[in-house]
């Protein structure tokens, strides 16, 4: 039974190599992928590598993703300033109550604890709107991050499915290799019985 199919496929044409993402081209080692978008290293995350290439081709999406990144980076200072302020106030009231507990006179201790709790309640009322804005910001930021992941999955799935349709090697080559190895196995078995 002779199979007349070449054992190795012909090299990809230049046009075909341009259409196939670099992360999926022959000779490319997934572990060495370095994405060009935002200077991220992608290690062996093929989704990230394909998305970086999709961003290179889609300038509108690239601009949108850069705006999201810029929002997270540039507005982090404002959010951190509010968080630090809240943390300092929380730390103060916790420490102050611990100090009040050290007072030996129970009337003074109760009076100081009451004053501290009233002060803390006034503070909480004063920052209630800011806290709600912070909660809403966190929720929207989490959703924008999820939307980026959703877009990433959608775009890379399109790329992978196109790759699957256009670049699948001829199954007959694999079948021919299977037949060759079977023939070698039979020859080895025969040699082992001599």
C-alpha cells in the first residue's frame, strides 16, 4: 500500500504568513510571545498575544483600550487619595477607642467613647456621598474590566476560528505518517523475532 503524499508541507506563502497572526505561525514558540500593546509580556497566554495583534490591526479598538488603560492609571491617584483619607480616619477612630479603653475612670472612659462615636458618625455622614461615589466607581471599573475581557474573547475567537478554517494541515499527511510508523513497527517486530 503506497501513499504518494509529501511528508512535509510546503512553506507558507508571504501573503498567508501576513494573514496568520504571528503567534500562530510556524516556528513561533508561544512561551516567547511579547505583546506590543502597552508593553505587556504575555508569557504563554495565546489569548493575550492574539489580542495584541488584533489591536495592531484595529486602530479604533486600540484607541478605546488605551483610553481604558489611561483611565485606570491616571485616575488611580484620585481614588488612592480618597482611600488613604478613609484609611487614616478609620485608623484614628480605632486607635482612639483603644486609648479611651485605657482610662481607669469608667465615667471618663464612657464619656470619651461617646464623644468619639459621635465624631465618627458626623464624619461618616459628611463622607456618605463620596463613599457612594467610590462604590459606584469601583462597580463601573470592574464592569469595564469585564467588558475588555469580553471583547478580548470575542476578537480572539474570531481569529482562532479563521485560523482553524484556513490553516488546517491536510489530514492525509498525518495518515501517511501513521502508515509509515506502522510499517516500521512491523519491521521492528520482525527483527525482534529473528
